C-alpha cells in the first residue's frame, strides 16, 4: 500500500507500529525516534553493592523505606540515639542520694582524702595550709547549663584550705541528677504529700539545706556561681542560721538600680497627720468643702476598686499567658526548639564564657556536653524553664534585689574583669548593696574564675576565710620521698 494513501486513512484503521513507520518515512527522521527517549536503566549491582538498591529513570538511587540508613541525630556533637541512665555515666568518685524522690548526683572531698591521694600519686607540690578557724563544710552550687564538672578543678584545693569537707551536687535538670517527668511526678498523692517541683528554685534551696544535714553540720559556707548564687542567697533567707558565709562567683543576681535606701521619718508623717486634722477642723461648717470631701472619698474608693479589678484581670491574663507558654514549651515543637538552641549555641556559649576561648579544649567541651547523653535531658530543661516562668513561691516574696540589704552574714563576691555574660559592674553594685560584703576582681578572666584562674580564685577564698574565721593555720606535712 502506498504510504501517502496510508497516511490519509483514518488513524483507527492503521496499527500503531505502521503509523510510526509511515511518519518516519514522511519526515525523514532517524531511527532513534522509533523508541521513547526515557528508557528504564537496569544496572547489575556489583558484589559490594546492596541488593536492595535500585535506580530511578533519572539515574538517582532509590532505597526502599525498610532499608533506608538512619542518619544519626546529634546535639552539640552528642549522639541522641544512645541516651543512657545517669548511673551508667557516673564517675568513680560519683555518689547518689535520694531527696524527695529525686536521685541527686554529688561528690564529696575532704582534706584527709585529698592529702592521701596526693601522697599516693607522689605529688611534690606543697599543698595549701588549712585555716584552723574554719569549722564549717563548704557546699558548691553550679550555674545554668553547668554541673559538678565546673567545680572539678577547685574542689580539692578548697578542701585543703578549709580542712573540712567540700560537697558539690548537680541541681535537677543538669549534670547527672535524675530527670523526672514533673507532670506525672506531681500528679500522685494529695496536696499535702505531693512533692515539690524538682526543677524549681525552692527545691534546690531545700536540697542545699538537706546537704548541710547530710554533712552532719550546723552551718555551711555556700559558694554559688552565676545562677547558683540565687540558690545560695535564697537558702540564706530560708534558714539564715544554717549559713556561715556566702561566696558569690560572677553572681547572676540583678543589682538594684537605686543603691540608696530612703527611710521615711516619723516626724514627717506626724506633720502630715496634723495638717490633715487642721484642714478637717477648718472645713467644718463649710457645706461645699464637706460635699467635695465626700465626693473625693467616693472617687477614691471607686478608683481603688477599679485598680483591684484591673490588677485581677492582669493577673488572670498573666496566668493565662504563662499556661499557654508552658503548654507550648512542653509540646513537641517546644522541645525541638530547645534542642535546636542547645545544638546551635551550646558550645559557643561555653567558649564565650572564657576570657580566652582557646583554653577551652576537648576535655572541657566533653565535660559540659556529657549531660546531653542522659535520657530526657531535653524535657527536663523544658521543665526547668517552665518552673522559672511559673515560680509562684517567688511571687509571694519581695524581689531578691530588695532583700539583699538584709543579709548579715559575711559575703565575698568574686568576678572576672572580662565577664561577657554577667558584667563586672553588676557585681560592684551588689557589693555596695550587701552590707559588709567584699568584692574581688580577677584580671584577664571571664565568667568562670574557678575554672580559668583556679589558683587565684582559691587564694582569694583563702584570704577571705582567714579574715572571717581566724588567722591560725595548720600545715599539711607531706611524707618524705
């Protein structure tokens, strides 16, 4: 059949193969167009290739969902697929004790054990002298995002200069202290037996007082770093008779802007009262003044009622805002946000806390990121944040900045001159607010004097203890080698 005639026939009467041949001859196209351009490619896998791997038409490998390799999730370089219990991550000198249902990780050093370890290790350096006048143990309180690790360089020297036990513990949500589900933990029991929120400030305060009893002491010297200073000061106000002295290191306590405290004189109040009485006497018989006084009192009463209503609405809105924010933080999105922040800024914050970031070696980074290997560390950090936002116990008390002038125990404040997290001028204002406090500034030091400048830090503490508790010192004699 003629191809031209064939081309004129209806398409339905011609087979597809014959149509393709006819069009190729008419258009003089090469034979490559006889077949579609996109052809599936079959590649025979080699011996080293996975048998479950195939290739798409575009040439990209396709992996079946069941055999797709999982990408390891890491936060600040820590694998999140193999989180462990705190007891597994503990050090040989770690201890655990239960307080109000929470397993608290802590370490204890005393002068005798330190001296024994030094003699066994053959250390030839002369240890510091112990202040015989110091009859109190020392409790160390770390800051936000830190743990016992931040005190690791200073604990043994502090035990040597005090001659007493030195204890440091991980506050809940940090270090190797157990992470509890606060919602389930507090839902059990009645209101009287229901435990405290382990992530609240008051829990850390009560834990601090518990450890004073744990050390079988009547009083203790509290050393707080950064946010740990808040716990130390609150512990003092909770039980001032249990605190022998306060040492605040780079304290994250907002100093009051107004350093002067104005005391109202009674004579001025008496004068105002007399003036009011005279005005009331002179206004008798004057009906206009009487009506004006009544209207003034009515308007004052209405104003107070409106202010109470506004305050109540404000408290209600504030309560609703806190509940909404707490619900958001506890959601999957909130937890993911916390993980992203820690992953993005965690290591940078550690380096920024040092005066010389080059001193932050792998050992330091591993010490600060070790708690990220604990199960539920992210949820515990969220609960800690929620507790700070919804702390009802602190709302019932005056602000801490207004109570600082009531501190009567010896206070030492230590700060670095190059602290980028808590400015040194804030520590200076705190020293002028707290009566009788002493301020020491360490040069070329950042936010961590007890890590960056250990020797200078211990020396400052030693001089403070010597001035406060006595001048007699006892030498630790070393065995002859």
